[in-house]
């Protein structure tokens, strides 16, 4: 398509499972070299076995500032996908502790902050794209997931702040925030079970209300779509029906 940007090298956090794994697979299939970060060596090796030489596994913690600075300096990616996140502790607010409530602040939000900061301070090359993976919970809340919704709302703000700073400094780095809806795969599966029980319905009935269901492959398609479009909106809701630009 005319005007699309081509990704030769991408860095993906949380690349060993779920959305991150699907994003890495789609990028490799599209001809990119993907540097995938996760904490579990065995899981990363499994992705490497599946994807071949196009996938470069890096074992590390996505909140590690030194790791972010080193990898961005070494690989200079055209695309950075900030996808790492923790499984939220399920429970109503009065059933949480401060430690469980802040789980996603300490992983999801912190990794977004860490890599966004590094991308601006390096900086990445003009025309580079940073995709910040937030969540539809940032729009609607998530009463069974502690601070998950607020942590992902913070990611949404971080992406917006970074876009402003890129423009102010003339860096030419494009920041896009994606907010996927709840999905019955990966860590979303636990949420589906919890919210089905809260609503007093079985899992299948609850999932029927999510149709069309969002899959990791559709999330990966959305990432490639917005990354390739230099005229992309700043943020999009992502559902099983596709991407929808958000207005303010």
C-alpha cells in the first residue's frame, strides 16, 4: 500500500506468550527481525524454535532500564512494541492488598515508562514507531482486577505525553496506543471466568457477549496495520471487528 512504512527490525517486550508472541510471529512472517524480551528462557526458546532466525530471544526483565537502553542502542529498531504485563490479581477492591492492587503498576506501567523514556532519550530514528499496548479496561474499568485498569490508563497517558515530547523536540518518533478488549485467551481467560461468575452466567454465555472475539492474531494484525500507517491516529480501541480510532 502506498505510504506504508516497512519494519526491518522490531523490539517486542513480553514476546514469549499471548499478544506478544503473536505480534512477533506476524512481524517475522512480514520479513522483520524481532528482538523478543521475556523472563523465561524456555518460553523464548520455544518461540525461537517456531519462528527461526528472524526471532532473537533476550532473557530479561522488561522493567530493567539498563536493558532497555542497551537493546535500543544496539538494534535501533524501526518498531518498538511495549506489550509486557503481569497477570492481575483477581478480587474486588476490598479483597485486595496494596501489594496485589499495584501488581500491574509495577510491571505493565513501569515497562511502558522505562522503554518510552529510553526511546525519547536515545532517541530512536525519525520515522520510528512505538506501540504502547494498553487495555480496553482503561476506558471501562475492571473492578475485579485491582489497579489493572488504572495502570493501563497510565500507559495511555504515557503514550500521549511521549507523542507531545517527540513533536516538541522534532524527533519524528510516532507513538500509538492500542487498547484491546477483553479476550478469552491468555491472561484474559482468567478475567472472563471471573466476570462470568460475577454476572452469574457460565463462561460460554459470557464469551457470547464478547462476539466477535478478539484473538492474539487480530491484535498482531492491528499492530502491523498502525505501524505501517504514517497517518495513524494517536490511539485505537481494538476489538474482534478491527481497530477504531479514539477521539480524545
